[in-house]
């Protein structure tokens, strides 16, 4: 099949929706400075794990609002105080902290704004809010065991546009299948629903156009559009309504020929174009530029970090603080005793910047090897218990470091830090596809 990916082991495939494949509707809030209004905006999303490092999220505990003019997220400071301190009265905690900062002449709180967010009584009420940079200054004055974990979560908060794009990407990933040969595919009937086509005949006409485009490109449509049966119950009997097994390339052609007025079609075009490009990068890795190698390896890192989080959970690491310690053990082994915070400082990064986004391809490859081998070892040896899992991650990281030394390579902490982050490179790639 054109546009397919290399085989992957079953445990790397994340089950990110219910068996019924129901789409979950959630909302974010949008503040418009011009009108002074805050409105609730629905976004389609499929339940998913966080991008990397953190298996847990605070999304259900911290209210946030997107500032239209500033193009930034603003977070409820009271909610942040709650997750960091477990205070029974976080509003009072914040008022006392604010008063103390004012008396000390500290300006950490002065740029905070009051925006309307949905309160526990269901009404929209004004509450103190801060953006990412402001929050990082404020939490320095809040003693908490959760501060490092919270900083990592905060660094992963995307822009609203990125959030929506990722949500739609998760939707397409949720209906992705992998056959016994490790080849990925989609069913047309499921894609029809995802692309919001109510009638099969209308969607089938789009498929026919995609087949024609496939043939005009010199490919055999039968390789990417395979007819299969689909049995449905029809009262007392059953009926074969037929279905089509689609490759990623076929899906790409379908969204390219879909209704351009549908927002999900536009997002689908970006999703399948990006994924097709990622596959091209993976297949020609040795011939790639350094930036392209970084993109390809970072994408693999995202996938394997999620699998590593799952393996750690199976080993008994369920508390976010314990998971942060577990991840740091791997860094300690690979970086000769340096943890995430020390690596971040060595690279000259801010607390909000993700160290994996500021690694070259060689450093990313070393971390990818650390993650995959730890994942495999925990599962293969059925390792259980926090101490055992932490020891495993440290030892694997240490062995990867020893291998680099034996081969005469540069230690990861001495490798150069790229000027541009992975997110910057990804934005440039998306612009090329438009």
C-alpha cells in the first residue's frame, strides 16, 4: 500500500477511545477583548494521554480561557493553588498570598487579569487569571511537592489552534486499525462518520474521485482501496452493506477531494498530509537534513514515551510525582547524574520549555533508545514496584551512556542545543503543506 508505515508492535498502539468509538465533546472558553465577552466554544476531542513525560493531566482540574487578542491561554490562579497545595480553601490561600506579595512589594501578581470562567454553581464569574509566564513567577512562592510536575504540564499546553488540530488528529487516530502484518488502515464507513458525511452515497462519490486521482498518479487504486464486507443486523436477518479498507494514502486523497466547506475536511487534509510527510521522512532518514531528522525522531519519541508511561503504570507507578521521579531516573542514567531540571539549565532553557524540543537528532536518538529499551525490559521481565522500575530506568540509561562511550561518541549533555525548537520546525512544515 502506498503511504503506509512500518510495522509496529501491538503494545505501542494506544487505545484512546471507548469500544463504541464515541466522540467526546468538551469545551474551552474564548475571551474577546474587543467585546469584553467570554464565550464557551465546543471542540471535538478523543480521550488521549498527554504528549510526553506525563501520563496524568490537570485539564479537568484547572479552568482556562483563550485570549483572542493576545493568543495565549489564561489559567485560573485559584485552581492552580488548589492542585499545588490541596488547600480546602484555595480562594483564601490565593488572597493571603496576594496580600503578602503586595506587602513585600513583589510584582509577580500585578499583571494578572480578572476574566469570567464557569464557577461551581454553573454561573460565569470573574476570577483572577494568569498566562504561562505569569504563573511560573507566581508558583515560585507556593511551596509544593507537585511544582515540577505542574511545570511540565504547563509547558505542554498548546495554542488553541494547535489544540484543535491535535484533537482532530486524535479523532483520525482513534479509527486507525493495524492488520496482522503491522500495516495500518482505515474503514471507509468509520471515516465517513469522522468526516461528517451523513449519507453513504455522497461519501462514496468522494471515494470515486479519490480513486480516479490515485489512478492518474500512476498507482493501482486496488492497492489502496480494497473492498471488504461489513455485516449489519437488519431486524431478524443480517445484511452485507460493504465497506472499503483504506490506506493512509487513500485517506489523504479522500480528504483532498472532500467538501472544502467542512472544517473537519480542512483539518483532515492537514493531518493526513503531515502524516504522509512523516512517513516519507522515516523512509529516507539517512538522506534527510538535520532538521528533518529531528522531526522524524521527535515524533517517534512521542509515541514511545506514551508506551513507556503505560509500562510504568503497569509496574505500579500511578502517582504523578512518582512518575516524574521515574522519568528523572532515566535522565540520571543517560546524562551522568543530571536530571531534567539540570539538563534544562545546561541548555539555557526556561522552565516552560521542553528539553526534548531542544535536542538534536543524535541526542533524541539516544533518548529514544533509552525509552524503548526501558519499556521493553519492564514488560518483558514483568517488573513491579516503584523502586524496581526506577532502578530499571536508571540502569538502561546508564548502559546507553556506556555504549555511546564505547563507540567514541559525544556524551548527550555535551551535544549542541539547536537554535530552533521542534514546535518551530513543525509550524514551518505545516506552512509548506498549505
